[in-house]
């Protein structure tokens, strides 16, 4: 049985959306892990009585004031949160397209 070109195109499009969704989910998980690491680092900075701490930059460690490190980490956390929100919007958009395409494919295959 010959599969119509339109059906083939929809299958390819469906597979592309699945790959895009997988990429978005991987990125989102990676960012969430980074956020967890930042949270742990911020907790440690809150506990310390030291006025400075070390930050790894490239292949060296730099001593910086704890206050400055907290500010940097909070800024990074905000940036990551924004990226996660954007990825979630993309995830929602792609999921909607996948569901729509899946319904169309079910109709065609019947």
C-alpha cells in the first residue's frame, strides 16, 4: 500500500517536533540542575562567617567578597529561571503541535 506524500510529510514533521521537544526537555533539566547547584552554593555562602570566598573562573580560583559572590549567583539564578520559563513556553507550544499532528495522523491512518 502506497503512503500518500502528505502523510509522509506529516510523519516527518511529527518526528521533528518530537526531537525538538526532547532537546527542550534536556536543556530545561540541565538548567534546573544548575539552579540546584547555585542554591547549594548560596546556602554555603549564607552559613560562612568568612568575608571572602573563592570562585572558580576558567582554570584558576579567585578570592571575592562573599557579598559580591551572592549577588553574582542571584543574578545567574534569575537568568536561568527566565531561560527555564522560555523553554517551558516552547515545550508547551511544541506539545500542542505534536498533539494536533497526532490527531491528524490518526484520522489519515484510519
